[in-house]
C-alpha cells in the first residue's frame, strides 16, 4: 500500500523529551566503535561496565534464592525487601514510616514516572534543579506538567539558589525536586540549606520529591542527611536504590518511601498502587538481594576512601583537568560525576553538543554536553569517573592536547 496511508503523527509531548546520555553523540560513538575506533565512554554511570563487581553479599543471596523470583511478587514489592528498606530509612532518621509506605520499582526511572503520573496534572508546575538529571524534566513533561528550572550556583559549591526557587514559585507550583547528592555535579547539600528549601515548600504548601540515590556514595567525611529526616511532618517522597552503591545497574532496583501527613501518604500510595498494578510487579530477582545489600555497608564504603577506586579515580581526573587551560570545575564530594566548565570565549563555543561531538571525533572520549542536563548555557559537560585512574588520566590529557588547537567553527 502507499506509504502516505501510514502518515500517523507522534504525540506532541515527545518533541522536547531528550536523553543526551544516550543521544546523538552516544550513537555516533557506537558507530565509531563498530568501525573499530577505540572509544572511551564516559557518558553513563554504569560501574559494572568498568570492572566493578557486585558485592559478595549480593551474589550469594541471588544464587541461593533464584527460585523465589520465578512467580509474580507483591505489587508493592516483596515484604522482606520493603521491611529492609523501611528499616534503612528509619536508621537514616525518617519517622512514622512503615513497609506500607514503600514501593519497589524497576529503577528510580520507573519510580519517577509513577510519581509524576500520580501527582502531576496538566498545567501544574514542578520546580527542578538546573543542572539536573533529565529523567525528571522528561517525566514531568510526559505527565502534562511544566518543569520550571531553578538554578544551582556553581560559585557556591553548586548549591541550589534559594532566592531563585522562591522567585519561581507560582500558584501553579505543585512540588519541589531535590537531587541530593546531585547528579551531575556531585554536590552534597548541608542541612541548613535543605531546611531553607523545606521551609519554603511548607510556606507554599508544596510537596517535596527527594532523589537521594547517591546517599551511600559520599566522600571526604561529609555528612548527608535525608530531607525527610530533617522535616518529618512534611509531605516528602524519598527516592533511592541500589544500582550504583551495589554495582547492580542492570538489575533495575529503585524504590520510593512516602513520609509526612497521613492523608498525603494515603493519597500517594493508593494512586501509585493503581500504576504499579498495571505492570503486575517489579523485578523480583532484584528484590531478593535488597535486605543483604542494605546490610552490607562495608563494600560500598571501601570504594570511597583513599585507596578505594572511586576516590582515586576522582583524584586522578581532577589532577589532570587542573592542568588544562580553559577548563575549570568544582570538585565533587559524592557519586562519580564531574561537571566541568569550558571557557566558551577561548574556544568560541556556542553549541555544547557540537563540542562534545568534536571532542569525540578528535580524541575518542565520549561525554555528555551540559545541555543534556538542562543547563541553559553551552559551557559545561559531564564526565563519568568510572574507568581506572590511569585510563582517566590519559583521557584528560588527550582532551587537553585536543583543546590546544581547538576553536568551534
């Protein structure tokens, strides 16, 4: 039949959806790799792809309990897994939460989709940090709501600008998103700053969504306190998971914990239950390992201290970047991301996606342009610091040599 008979338009809401982590520059990197060109992929936080191994505690439980994951499990998650998650959050200071306030999903990605679908209506506005993991702007748009970006201040350790948040609250604002520790900056927010933002949310009767999946990957002796622990009476949904801290990204392990007023908890859990029921259950194999993983803090901690892989890889990357004229950065204190700044005047950069493509072609190093994290200027990019220290050091040196003669056309 004639091709024009199949002229079916796609949903208009998808026009602004983007995921630059696996976007056009990534696809070009794959094409190059297929042609035999060596590519170092620093675009995605996937520890298992760089030789990190799941902890022995996780492996043992998984291998001894496989049969338990064959049938569907509870739509909210296996009871023992939800009890372990609840106990974890209580140890982190959350109050008046129970396993009934927990939903286990296929990664925080699915959890974020459920939250947005359950909470946001067309016309609602959601305050989201910039820079920000684009998952949150995407699910907000798909839900029909409007993401409103508030600025995190690079001159102030990448902390959220509370005045900017206040200025962007309108009668349509429904919720504030906190990503702490932050992706892509690796910033860890002090309690006083969190309390300021939570007080602002309380003043305007807003819900808070706290993405805290990197809370176990904090370095340099910095404390990290959960937003919901600081203000137990506020309506807060805390998101967390095991993908990064226990090297099981492919297992897709994430969850949400709802705290605050009983009416809020009831409304959220009843609505999310409808969505969770549509997919029957989360990955049951994942849920088998949650109790053992949350009891195993040592394997994660070992990566974060001097001599540990994540610590030493960060140190190598930062030391090498410091030597490159035209590149500056705020050192991360959590996770394995760095969000360096480019001197756009020095390199005549007006398009950060083109800059990322040019570096890929010139060096074989793949990273994500800052616009992929909803940063409004073409002057940043995100690096993932997961390869061994020597590999990262060489990659930064390659970028430095490339920039010696680079100017964007």
